[in-house]
C-alpha cells in the first residue's frame, strides 16, 4: 500500500469523485480535458480547490496527474489511446453515492 502525504490525501478525497463524475458524463477524456474541467471548478470554488496548483502555460496540474495514476492503480479508470475512461469498478462507484476508496 502506498503512503501519501496529508495534502495529497485531502486533494484525492474530492478529485476521485469529480474526475469520476466527469468521465461518467463524457465516457472518455484526455488529460488536458480533465485538467481544464478541474481548473474551471477551481474558478467557481477556489477555497475547495486551493491545494491544486496549475502551470501558467497550460491547464496542467502535476497533482491531477498523480491522482489519475492513483485511480489507474486502484482500477477505477484505465488509460486508452483516446484518453482515460472508467473501468467497471469505476462505473459502479460513479453510479452510486458510495464513497470513492
């Protein structure tokens, strides 16, 4: 089992759910689309997303990349040639209000 910092755990709590909802609605998404979606959420609720940092040149966050890798590792999403999509387990979580991992 991986050991995460308290900051990563705080970010991961709500990003799992937000990314899962986004992928459930869009079926597949590339990393830049996911980053843009989270960046737009940060504009609406800056306090909730205060720990997520984006680069200035493009909507990219290393923290979101780490969460995506973690979600792949937990078999919630999978990476395809066209981006990320939910796995069967991820679809089960996305279709209910069950707590993500």
